[in-house]
């Protein structure tokens, strides 16, 4: 199951179950939030690496394109087009990773709101 679907399913589950919190639910919820936060952190690292490679290849492509004006560089057209293609692929993949990270970030923020809601209910039920 994809992480987006897992997150959405868990948010629906915790929304129903948060109306009747128990100690087991709070402990389970904290474990789930921790797992989603770990997943979010891993995706942040991967997204940053793809963005870094995108920047490196884009700068390399620009440098190759500027050097293309020299007619003595026979065969550098192919290298420039290959680097441009790799740059385009990295751009598309980076955009998808940014979108995925955005969804994970927003979902994790919702889960943290539920954590505060459950903690508040737990606090008031002990009185």
C-alpha cells in the first residue's frame, strides 16, 4: 500500500476512534505518528538529494550549452542533449517527490493535531 493511502486510511481511523480514547489507542497513535514522522524525514532527505542532483545537472547543462557555440567541439551536441535529458528526468522526479513530501508533511501535521486532541482528553479524563 502506498504511503499516501496508509496515511489517509489512518487519519480516517483515528478520526473515528479519537471520540473514545483509551490508553491503548494513545500509545498506538504515538507509535504511528513516530513511524509517519520517520517516513517523512526519509522522504525529505531523498527529495533534497534529487533537488541537489537537479541543480548540479542543470548547471552542467547550462555550461555545456554555452560552450556549444565553439564549432571545434564536434560530438559535444550529443553530450549536451544527454545531460539535458537527464536534467529533464530529474526535474520531473523531483516535482513528484516534492508533491509526495508535501502530502506527507500535511498528513503528519494532522496527526499531530490528533495527538494534542487525545492528550487533552486523556488529561481531562484523569481529573
